C-alpha cells in the first residue's frame, strides 16, 4: 500500500500494491503500519456501506465535532463517485479549501480523510456502493455539515446533482461559523 499526499492537507490517496500470479491479484487496501508510518490514525471502529441507486445523487458534506471527530478511509466498491473534501478545521491554513477525486470500483485507489475534513460524494453511475471506515462511531449530537454548493468554497462538481436530501440541502455555508469555531 502507498500513502500519497494530495494538494489538500489532511487528505491522502491510498494505492494498492498488487502481487500478481496465475490466480489473479492480491493486495492490501490499507494497513495500520503504513498509516502509522505516515503519521495517520489507524484505530478504525466502524465500517459503513452506502448504496446509491441513482447516478448523480449527492451525499454530504459531513463531519463530526470533537471528541467524536473522525478520520475516514473511503473506497468505491461498485460503480463510481466524485468525492469532495473540504477543510473545516479552525485555524488551518487551508480552511475552506477543497479537493475532488474520482473513485471507481475498477481502480485500486481510495482516500484517507483526516479529522476536520468535511466529506461528501456524488454517484456517477447507477447502483454505486461506497465503503468507508471511521475512527469514531456516529454521534448525532456532534454531526455537522456544510452546504454542498457553498459559493465561497466553489466545489467544481462534474455535473449538477439530480438528488440531494433535504438534510444535506439544509446545512449552512462554511461562513456561518467564525474562524475560531467549527461549523
């Protein structure tokens, strides 16, 4: 496994190093030791599965406040997604910056999303499935989000989504929070 930094601090691409023989391929999607060597958390407590029926359905942008803040490992296991990450960490030099990634089931990459990074994705194909592991359990009291189309962030989604839940449409803009406090 390879851990490769992206242009957004706190977000890393994870690539599988494959062992190939006449049976096929074998590799690690992630290992605690490689994450640890990169200074990343590896104490995952939950694996979530998201199945999205229709293409162009958007989920996010979500995160949790401390002490329930969570790092995530994200992998598309069926179909394809456009994954968006936004830095919402108070005091971060890259607060408000975003990065987007296409993750596909037919590729061998995933993402590591650090605590304090809002995360969301849009399905690019029908019948898409995403697995993401998290370092904290879901905590409804500390669940937060920011609007997927916040104009001050300016995420360049590949196309306008066809379906966004009422809950995700209701999240505030990042500017609704002061610099010293999380959204």
